[in-house]
C-alpha cells in the first residue's frame, strides 16, 4: 500500500514538474529606427529590459540587423499574442500588431520613423 502511494506521488510530481517547464522560442519582426538601438534606453535597450517584466519571459535578445527580437518564454505563463501586445505597448510594432500610438509618442525622436 505504501509503495503504491509513493509511486503514485512520484508520478504526480513528475507530471507537474515536466508540464510547467516547457519553454518555447519565438522570433518577432519589429522595427526601430535609431542608429544606436542596442544602447539607446528608449529603443531596443528598453525592449530588452521591459519585456522581462512580462510573466513567463526568460530571455530577450534584439537583433538590430534583422530588426527582430528573439524571446524564450514559458508556455504555461504567456503566449506569442501576449508578447506581441507587450511589445506594442512599448511603442514598437510586433509582426502584424501595430505599436500603440500613445507609447510610440513617448519614444525619443531618434527612435521614430523619419
């Protein structure tokens, strides 16, 4: 009886721990117009720091040459749509999600389309 209970408990704990740890990677096309994006606090630097506040995001890396952001996230905590919306709330487009106008207006002049 005790062996069955311990075995069942082990299976349950294994199932819960494996289901919580699924990490996916997404690459999102975005645009920044600044010539110093990686160091600018209101461009990619802002994107790379602020997105860590989105629950479930584990890694953010902006590629200024491709104008893409690569994000690793926990699937149980967030989704690609939520990530795109979070990027748009920072003032940047994210694939087919347009930047929020109020957030875009707050960006530095160097970060806006000329």
